[in-house]
């Protein structure tokens, strides 16, 4: 990939941001970075393997090193082993496995411009839910299944299906379980994606992933320090600002694709 020096610098900066939001929020490593990356270089198949590899490295590491003290609703200390809701992990992955594979196939066979347009439209839709303070929420088991199927397919095509999964997770898991439980799910899903890429001969871009790893690591460890603070504070304003930025980036991306 031949780019100008400033494009390489911007990509490194975006991957630092990717590491921060992934470890700080427990999701968003792709959702909050893909629109910016596609504005720099409009090829999702180049970036998605790199993001997947980084998540595959940092998510298990975060779970293993998760030593912060947590407490349940009654204020009782929670051990590390109880920070993962395995019941929800089994429930979600059972539903998501087949749609995830279908989404990966869609990513591989669909034209790049169409794929980019879908990604920008999805992120624009998500950004509006953050701006309005009305994130997606599930209210029944039927909606749980629908959201997980759609989220798995979107995750297969673009890795931005997180809000759909989170809409279900909020009904089933406690705040202190949130990040580590989602990391288990993301680890399994990106493993499926990378295996499918390797099987059909799509490059995993291991060398660029290695070069960008230190930048993602810097953001990751900053995010680890911010995670507990984000849990304790009302982050509505943060998401509104982030949603506004995502909406602008998505609009610029759609303009770029259509012109």
C-alpha cells in the first residue's frame, strides 16, 4: 500500500485511538475508528484484519490482567473470575455463529464502494442514537435474538455490529461484567473472521498489524486507566460528542464514495 507520509501518521494516530476506546469502553475498536480509516484509505478489507488481530491480542490480555477491584450492587467485592458472564457468552455465540460467517462472505464478495457505503450508513445511524441519547435497547427475548443475528452479520461484514450486541447485553449482564464479557465474545467472533479470511486467501496484513501494534498498545494502556472512571461517571455527554464526530466522518465518507 503506497501512501503519503502524513497518511501513515494519521493511520498510526487512529490506531492509538482504537486501542483507547477498545480497552476504555469494552467495544468500539472498529466502530469508532473505521470511518476515519476509510477516509484515509478506502479499503475496508485492508484495515479489518489488522483491527481483528489487535483485538485478538489485547482482549485476552486485558481479561488476564484485569486486577482492578470491582463491586456488585450491594458493594461486595467481585473477584476477577466473576467479571465474565459465561451464561450470556454461550447464549450470544450460539445465535451469532452462522450470521457471522454469512457476513464475512458478504464482505469478501461485495464491491468495495458498496461495502464502504453500507459501513458509513450504519455508523451514521449509530451516531444518531448517541447524539439523541437513545442507544439501541432490547426489551424482550425475541428482540434479543433479532439484534444478535443482525449484529453478527454486520460484525462479519465490517466489525461494527457492537451496538446491536450491547443492546442485548445491557439486559443480561451487570456493569462490572460488561467489558470482560464482551471481550470474550469479540475474541471468538474475530477468530471466526480471521479464519475465514485465511481460508479464502485474503491477506491478514500481518506486517502492517505488527508496525501498528505499538500505537494500539499506547492507546490500550491509556484506556485501561480510564475504564473504571468511565464506569463511575455519566458518559452521556462523551457519547454525544463522539456521535457528532462519527456523523461528520460518515457524511464525509459517503460524499467521498459518491463523488
